[in-house]
C-alpha cells in the first residue's frame, strides 16, 4: 500500500512537471499578462517540495503557500507572524550582504531568496496582509506592532536587493498613501519611514501630500525626532524632479515646458500644503536651532565622531539605536524624565551629536527648498518671526563649524558620499544663500552693533540708509559679539585651498550683496579684508577649481561694483604686472565664469567717467590698472566678440545666459554715448577677418529675439537685470528693439551690417 502511495506521488509530480514546463517563465508570463498562473503558490505542494532543493528555493515557496493559506481575514495572526519570521531570516542576510557591498546594482542571480520570494507572490501577499485591516468587512483583528514591523522589514529588505520590487510598490499609489497612516504608531515609525523613503526615491510621479489621509493631524502628532525624519521623506515631495538630461536644462526647453504646463507643479502644490499645516515651520525652526550639550573633551569626541562616520551611513540606523537606548532606559527607570535625558544616559556623546547633525541636514534642506518656492515671502516672514537665523548663529561654532574638514573638491551639482558633518556645512551655506538672495531680511544675519556700523558708514559717506536696513526689526537679529555673516567671513578666510566649501561660502556672502547695490554693505565687507582674500584666492592660491573661481569672480563683481574704494584696494593688492597678468589669465580662461565681473568693471568704469569732479575718482581712474585696461575700446570689443561667440540659442542655460546680458550691457553703454554703430561695424569687420561673414551677427540677432521672448514674458521678473546694472528695464527693452530693427538703413540695427548673401535672421531659431 505504501509503495502504491509513493508511486502515485511520483506520478503526480511528473504530471505537474510536464504541465508546467518552465515554472519560472510560466509564473512571470502570468504576472505580466494577468492570465494563467499568476502566483507561484497556485502550484501543487508536491511539486514545490520536489523542485525546492534542485532550484535552491530554500523552502520559500512552501512557506508562502502556508502563509497564503493562513492569512485569511480574521485568521490567527500568531501563525502568520511565525511564518513571516521564518521568511525574514532567509531574506535579511541577503539585504545585509547588499548593504555591505556598498549598494551595488542588484542582480536577481546574486540575491536568489529575494527573487524567489517575489516570484512566488510574497511581495503582493505582504502588501495584502498589511492593508487587510483597512479593507476587511468583518470585525477587524488588530495586527501587533511586531507583526507590522516584520512585514515592513521584509518588504524593505526586498527593495534593497531588487529595484524592480521597489518600482512595483511605488506604482501602487493606494499602498504608498496607506504607509503614511502607519507612521502614527511610534513603534512602527522607523520601519515605515525607511520603506517610504526607498519607494519615493524611484517613484516616477511625485505623490500629492494633500492625498495623505489627515496629514495635518499626522504631522502634529510627530515628536521632534519623527518630524526630523519625516523631513527626509518630504524632501522628495517638494523638490522638482531632475530630468537627468542636459537638453532639458536649456532655457529653450524650460520655456517650452512652461508653455505646455503653466499650472503649479506637484512640488509647488506640496510646498503650499506643508505651509498650511499649523505650527509646521515653527517646529522646523526649533529643530534646526536645537542645541546639543557637549560634555566630552573636544579632542576625544572628535576622534570618536570620525569612527562613527565610518560605520554609520544612514540616519535611520542611528534612529534605531537611539530608540533602543530610549526603550532600555524607559524599562529601567521609574522616574519621569524626558527623552533626551534617557538617551544621554545610554549613548556616547559623539553618537548623539552625529544624530543631531543628520536631523539638521534634513530640516535645513526642507527650509531651503521652501525659501526658493512660490511662497518665499511667507516663509521668510515665519523664519524671521521664529528666529531661525539667531538660533543658527548661536550654534555656528559649537555644532555647524566646530572644526576644519578637508574633503575632495567637487562641483555644486555633483552628488557625493559626504559625511554628516560636511553635509551639514553645505546645507547650512545653501540656506544662507537662499535666505539672503534679493531679500530685505538679509540684515538679520547681523547683530545690533553691526547694523549700527552700517548706519555709520552711510552717515560718513553722506548717503541715505537703505530702506531694508531701516525697517529691520532689531529684536530678530543675531545676538552675541558677532553676527552670522561675520562668523562666516572668519571661517572663510581660514578655509584650506582645496576645500569646496569655498564655493558655498562665496555664494552665501555674494547673496548678501545681491539686489540694489549698497555702498554700506560693500564697505562693511571691505573693512573685514574680504577683497584681499578673494584676490589671494584668484591670483596666489593656485586654485584650479572652475566652480570655486566662478563663485569668487561673481562675489568680486558684487563687492566692487560702483565702489571706487574697492578699485583702490584692488590696485594696491595687484601691484605688479605679473599679478595683473595672472588675474587677466584667470578671467580669460573661462569667460562664462567671469563675465559677471567683466560686466561690473564695464559698468563701474562708465559710472566713474561721469564723476570727474571727484578728485578721488579721478586719481583711481588714472592709477587703477583694471580700469585702464577696460577703458581701451579694443579690449571691450574683444570681450564683446567672445561673449557673443561662446553662446547660441540652443545652448543657452541659466548659467550662461548672463553672457548675453553682459554683451547687452556693453552695447547699451555704447548706445548712450552714440557709439553703437561703431561697435556693430567692428563686429562685422571681425567676422570678415575671421573668415565667417554673417555668422556672428546672425547668431546675435537670434539671441536677442530669444531674449525678447524670455525676458518680456509677463511672469519673468526683470528687476534682477535692473538691480545688477542700475539701468532701467525700459532701456534694456528699447536697446534690444533698436538692434532688431528690420530697417536695413538704420545705423543701429544688426541687419544693416549683414550682407544680403549672408542674411539668415529670419530663420526659426528653434531649428537645430
């Protein structure tokens, strides 16, 4: 009888093998088409057992079949949990191996258990189990926190090893929104946050925060630690998606995209949603400025800090350790003490500092994005009210810039695996840049004594104080001996030559000077030796980084514009022909990077030439090598020719469009003096000398046509052009119209200088 049963079993197995053929391909085909075999657990148990060892499935299909059979509504959840634990142990080792291999691109063959789990419907089944309490019609059985955590951990391990699983989960909007509801439970918060972060990282379409059930209530229930973690998730939902294609970054492409979709983007809608949550910005300000006590000796904990950096690369790992320490303390203490006290008893001080730094990076990033959004003025008002800047000032030396950090140079848009300490510094500088840029609140970066110093500078120069300075609320500015801007200047001068912090520091300081040129602001910085420091970096430090040099050229332009004292200091520092030649070589090595400085010199020269009644101006004009160089027409023409020649409509970006505006500044100043025909004729002669007649002027004609479309757009803010040049926008528009005049008899029209045979100005510049 026994042998007959055994023979029957073997026949059934053989029959199954013949019917199913290639099991894997049959299952995959069913999953793709939705027909036939869609779940591996539909196979007979006998076949699963028979094939398991040979296929190296490690019993996963059988466990999944058991899980499927025992996970019906109102089932015994303890049995379900037992099976999930078994599965978790099989998958967790693969995830750990993947993480320790620096998260290399996963391949199915490398992580067979994860692949098998997904193939046989494990991912779908866990999603169903997690969401079942929200969809079951009968009396609901509450899942234990441990069961939820284990389900989430299994899904996260799958996502780590196989990106296709992450993408499939990301495509389930209902599940993604459901995950947010699990964040209300502190015990499952970390696992949920980790999974959501991974899923949103690959999601093609950004989620709408307003679709999250009861989002304001959810956020308000978060403690400060959870809110900081939530910021890491928010960063994906409020930042514009990077299309990853250089062509998409051209102004042509951006303008075309704006025409297609004039409505606010999802990121902008999400930003508005966050701002409508009561108390949200205030809590972020408190998080950003929260102090960290330092009980350890500086030298010892800094070394310990570096040790943590080498081991920890994920803030959630730290969160888990912090939570374990808190829970341990809660179990062992009967006293009513706060969370920070409990954590301090169990964790090294250095770990707590790393934890705080990681939080602040996320929080500062969210604030920075909001500062650059459509609701910028609303955000500014709240950040000022909640004293974000004074709070950061008090943290500056103790946490933000407590030590020098040497690291490899990299571009501002290049991603890198930075330590938390480096990330905090960069994010802090980006926030300062966004905060100061063209906004009257920039004076909050100073303390009361420094504001008084600005006022004194204006009085001494017999010029009125700028309105923004007069209107600054003294109760909201920095406290202490130094304001935040002055502290930044101090560390800027100490920065190592090869540090990329130089780029971010220069950008932050430059943003303070942007807007309407303020003599008092410039003198405030000049008195602190900033000009000499910049010239040292450009001329003497042997700096080779294009990004750093560009940032210093831009800063130098803002610092010197229309300021005769600055040109006098320049001439005193650049006191040899050799130094001046090095300076010119740096400018000429990349005109895209240095053109804002060229614009500053041209504008300043024009201003000074109209002030010949001032003895100091006359002296500097006659002595300054830089002004003398730019006063020669052939040098200005050389810059004009190259500025027009290095760009065309198809390659215009936000970065190089300044070259077009600088060339326009040169021609506007020439037009004021009645010399526009002379400059246009010089360009024509240059074309013929270079043996490509019509090419340069046709290109410039197309550029100006694009300029009209771009800058005359009703949504385009033209005040930046006015502020940077002190030339009214109406004169900008008028000059462009004069240059584009189609009357070939006009001596100021580009068309008059292009021979008929080479005329190409009517071609659609959208053509390649």
